[in-house]
C-alpha cells in the first residue's frame, strides 16, 4: 500500500468511527511515513508494519476513552468486570455466527460447483437434444449463481469478521501477557 | 515487562528522549527503541497527553519542503522528570525488597 492509499483508508476509518482529531492523526502518520522514507525505509514495508487502519483507530479510541475516564475519575471497576463478561459472551456468539455462515458458504460453493460440473458434462454429452440443452444450460446458470452467492457470502464474512477477529486476537494476547 | 508497568514508564521515557534536544515523532521512536519497544500508534496518544498536560509543547519547522513537528520539553516536563527520579529511588527499594 502506498502512503496516499494508507492515509486515504485511515481518513475514512477515522471518520467512520468518529475518532477525535482526525486531521491531527493524519498529519502525524503522514509525517512519520515521510520521515521513515527519508531515513531509507521501504514505503510499503513500513506502512505494512504500522498495522491495519482499523487497529490504529481502535487504539486511538481506546486511549481517548481511558483518558476521559481517568479525568472524570469514574468508578470503573465494576463496569469493567461487567463489560468483560459481556464481551466474552459477544465474542462466543460472534464465533458461532462465523462458523455457521462459513459452513453455509462452503455448502453453497460445493453445491454450486457440483451443479455446474454436472450440467457442463451432461451438456457436452447431449449436444443434439434441444430440450436437454435448455435444461442443462439452465442448470449451468443456476450452478454459477450458487457459486457466486457462496463467494459473495465469503467476501462479506471476511470483510465483516476481520476487525472483530483482530480485536479478539488482541484481547487474547493481552490475557496471555497478563498471565506471564 | 508487564503492560501496565510499561504504560506507566512510556510517558517518562518519551519525555526523557526530549530532555537534551527537541525531537520529532520518527526520531523519538528510534531513540526510545533501544530501551523500550514503542510503536507509532503508541507514541501518538503519549505525545497528545504530554502536550495536554503541559509537559511538552510543539512547534513546526520546514524540512525538505515539508513541515515537521518538533516536540520540546517544558519546565513542567523537566520537573516531572525530576520527580520521577525521586519515585525511581522508591521503586528501586521496593524491588530490592521483593527480590531479597
């Protein structure tokens, strides 16, 4: 990813999540990347090492809410315990949902490919039978449609689940670190 | 190092990086990395807090036809480092007690 692509993506993410001071954040990252390149770093490698824009945005939000809580001196202990249990339940439901949707996606792809293959070979075999040609062309299209549906479902699932899975991994990493 | 303990030290480490000369984001990371792991996403909120608390201030200078932000430690920041030195002595004695 180039510097401009990264900054564009970061800008969209900051606006989407209503992160505080988006212009300031962008100018900070723009400067850091420019300085890294001037020091001889490879642009794409450096940007890759910065991590995903979703992660950067989450980090800023997390820090901001932490500062706000400290400023307000909120009694956050009970709230933290409560929110942790809610988060664990949420993640379990989310994982269950991902597994179910993933299975649906695999089934769609498998059945779509089977139908497509079946229709394709039968179509070749019945080259002179007009009725069969209509039937198998129909099945061929149906098979393609199901495969496309499966691919769309997978793409949607990856897009939606990636940030949540990253969050989950981050949380597990934190637990492991705490346990060490 | 424990994450909470590290978090407590990070502000001081960044402040110490500004002790002898004004510096900019990328250089601060490079300087600090010899003693502590500090990522770009971690540095941003730390700098923001240091500015908000008045421990550092910022000015912009032109560098290679672009603008670069330089961070400078304030008197309050210097004071904070001195206080940290006193705290360190206390922490040191606690550690000595733990490890005894």
